[in-house]
C-alpha cells in the first residue's frame, strides 16, 4: 500500500496531486501537500456539496504539525478516516458508505492508531521499567555467582591439595578420584551458570532489539509498521540455584583409606540444572532423543525444540483446537489427541493423518505409547460422566478399562483429563484430575491401589490441597506426578519416596523425563521447561 500514514514533519515531500514535483504548499483542511502548479486546481475543488468554506492553503513551512491519514486509493481526493476491521486497510467515508467495505465493520482510524501507539508505549514502559532491569539484575547475580563459585572451587582445590600432601604418595590415586569428582561438579555448575548467563544476555539483547524496534515504529512514517505490529512477550529471567561445595576431612585410618581421607560434600537435594525457553507456556511435553522435546500449550501449535529452546519443527492445529495430550510412538512419530473429533492424530513425514478413529461418541484426552507399542487412550463421553481407558493395538481396540470388579466406575466424572502412563512392571498408572487421586491398575486393568488426598497431606504437610496433574514413571518403577508447586515421587507399591519442593516451581504443568532420567517440567505462567536433577 505504500507509506499511507505519514508524520507531517518531513523536510521534502512530493505533491499529493501530481506526485512528481516537490510540494511547497500545504492544505491544512485536506492535509494535502501541493506544488505551485496544483494549488489553483485544488483550491477550486469544494470539500463537499454541503461545505462551502475555503481550503486553508499555506506555505509548506507553515503547515500544521499533525499525523495525516492516507489518500484513498479509490477516491483520489478523499482522505481515509476509518479502518476496515475485516480487510485491515484504511478507507475513506465513501468506501465505508457505498464502496467495497459497505458491509464491513470499521473503526475510527485516528482512534485505532492512538490505541496502537498506547499499546506500543505500554510495552516499551514494561520493557524499560521491568523486563530489562530484571535481566540486568539477574545477569549481575549470575556473574557474581560465577565469581563466588569459581573462588569456592579454587578454595576446594587448595584444601584437597593440602590434605593430599599430608598423605604423600600412598594416596595419590585416591586423591585423583576426589579431584575428578570436584572437577566434574565444577564443570557442571559453571556450565549451568554460563548457560544462564548466555540465555539472559541473549534475552537482554532481544529485549533491547524489541524496544528499539518499537521506538522505530513510533517514529516511523509508515503506518504499516503500526498495523502489522505484533506484541512479543519477553522471556523470563533464568532461575538458578548453586550450592557451593566444601571439602570435609577426617583422621586417617589406612584400612579404610578411601572413605576416611575425606569426601566431596555435594548436596543430595534435587537441583535445577537449567531452564529451556519454549515458544509458549507448556502444559504438555514429551522427550525425544538428542535432548529434544515436543511441547504444546493452550494455543493451536505443537513445537519440537532443542535444549537451547530453538524451534526445530511445528505442527499447526485447527483454529480453536489444542492438543489434550501428546506422545511418541516407538518409531519416534508424534501422536496427539484433540478431544472433540474423536481421533488420535499422527504426524507422518510432516503430514497429519488419522492414527486411531475412536468414534464420535467418545472424546479422547490422555495418551501414552507403551513399551510394547500399544497405545493407551483415556476418553470421556459427551456428558463427561463416564471415563475409560482403551488399549489399541494396530489401530484396533483390544482392552477397555472402566469399572471395578463390582461394576462401580473406576474414574470420577468431570471435565478434567485422565493422564495415563505405563510403568516398567506393566502397571497402568492414572492421574485422575477429576477425583484428585492416583490410581494404579495391573496390565489386565484390575485395581491394585490408589493414592489420595489423605495420604498426600500426611506425606507432605506443606501441601494444602491435593490436585495431581501429569504423571510419568522412571526406570526404577517409581511414579512421578505434579501437584501444584510440588513433584511427588512414589515407589511401585504406592509408598511415598520424596516430594520435590526446592526448585521454585509455580503450578507445575507439563512433565516428562529426559533420556538421563532428569525431570523436565513446565509451569502454568512461564514460557520455559525446567530441567531438574533429582538423583
């Protein structure tokens, strides 16, 4: 469309009528720039049949400083005063009354532009007052942490070396082992801190670029930049926690040399390793080889990302739809449920295909691919009163799980999802978000035990309510599931193992384990996945 919205403080502009000669006059009435030859013809044109007053034509240097709307492409001597909501282009009065946009909803162009300016200024204020200062502050904290950690490890090495000299040559090989443990821990911690530093530096740079871009838009002569402006959420600052090690020494007992000389004191608490940026607030995630993930949220996109947060592939969903759950087949292909259509979808060679046709009367929600290749799908009927789990093999239903032995329903009614996974012992583990209970069944669908609010509040007194979410299992047959700001760990018999509560989680949502058994967890208000080492 060209530069159709121009701030009238330019030094040299072309005549709006002939568009060839530089304008040396300006009509303040029509907001037209005019050359000397076009002034006469323009002054003879009446503004309308009802308006008889003269054009206010002044030398160009005396023109009123204001933002002027574009000339209508269809009606040459008309200025655009409205914006067509449907076409997203400015239109004049005649276009809105009798032209192509007669049936379209329009808004006042000046008000629309002012609203966009206000939105950009509001975004800039947030960047300047909150986002950028937070990144600067966090970067300073990370730099200080790097300095303190480096100094602490230097002291650690000195302590190790001093004790090594006291024990002489007999224990050199043992001290080498200590040194290796210290170096490994040092590398991991410094690497994590550098990762946070790199991430925050990149986010700071990006925020500054966004700020400059927004300022350029505000100063731009091209209103296309304003109309096409899309607000981009700033990334969150990195959260990190480094516990500095110490080296404890003991009197030497040569018969128990290795254990008595000392040990590297490292916390056995779960530790936040890093945060992986995501293109949305992740509510569901699953792990791929080579440190990659599939993630999705409450919008209509599923994204494959790497450990640096780079988007490697996306899958677009129909507008107004989002994935209820996602999983990976044993062939590494993405499958997901959308709920209403009654189908499980698979992505093959970049194409969307129906993997399992469930039928229109049941709406799929939770999803899991077992180690044997079967697909477990949880689903509900139209009333959301009845829920069940169906096992599919080669696209055919081979097992349905819905009731206890006595015929009573296993699962509670409600709109919530039944998250499902398979344990290494082939138990079927279900997180019933409607009933606020973890239910464990054997491979034949028979009830084994459950874990409810009473047991959870006893095992974790800090918990106020028990509302389990996503659930996964590890190679020890332990079950891990999210509960508000916590991650619970139970053994295969349902006995409490631990509650992870020291990684500043806020409403944990997406949950999976990577190929090294580290926890990958999302939060409902942040665009990242936290990687937690808990073993």
